C-alpha cells in the first residue's frame, strides 16, 4: 500500500516535497494526468557526453573490457593521477 500524505499549498500555491524523498534524490520527473493527478519519480541527470558514450557500443565494450582487466588497478590509476597533478 502506498504511503499517503496530505500537503498544504502556501500563499504562492507551492508545496514542499523534500521530506517525501531521501537525501540522495535531487531531481524528479513529474507526470501530470488528464484527471489532474501528478506522479513524481526520482530521476538521474545524464550529461550529453554520457548519452553519447552509452549510444556507442564500441565505447561501452571498451570500458567493460578495461573494467575487467587486471593490468591496471584503481590504486595504479590513483598513483598516476597524483603524479600528473604534482607535475611528476
């Protein structure tokens, strides 16, 4: 059974919904139906770059292969990043 809450509009016809969602929810998709009901669904924002990446099967396969590879570890990458940022 869904949780039901009664909310009050303020003088500017706004309502606060933050308490209905976890702290990790920062974006919502709102669907308004002909009967006036509204359904809010937590959403994630994806950049255009991420969209292009996910639409490129070769790029996705390459990333999966790299993730499965044992030749480079997260520690190796952290050391490389540190070296680059320190100029060495």
